[in-house]
């Protein structure tokens, strides 16, 4: 179960990055794919709302998988890399 959720989490991260890059900014004339003058799949206003809703949905999936993975790791008793680091004690004179 942990591996499946971790795989979904990684895929959601990559998909969210792609979705954010496809969106154009509010003040910009073009996104990363196409400009305002070209006929592209993402040029219409309905496509923009679809991509915005899809981005929000993928972000929600990312949040829930993050919470699940955090709870799962804490119940498994896994330790962090930081737990193994020895902090040197400095001697003051």
C-alpha cells in the first residue's frame, strides 16, 4: 500500500508541474505552450478553466498522499536521516 501511494504521489508531483507550466500567467501574453495568437488546444477560455480545475484536483491528491505518507511512515517506526546525525559538542574555555 505504501509503495502504491508513493508512486501516485510522485506521478501527481510530475503531473502538477506540467499543468502549472501549461498555464499562462495573468499578465503574460503566452504560456509555455503557444502564444495568444496561435490556435492551440489550450487557447480557449473553457480549456483554461478545465486546466485550472484539473490543477486544483491534482493538488488535492498531492495533499492527501502527503498526509497518508506522513502517517504511514510514523506508524512504521521509520527513522529520519537527521536522527542519525551526531551533533558535535564544542568546548568553550
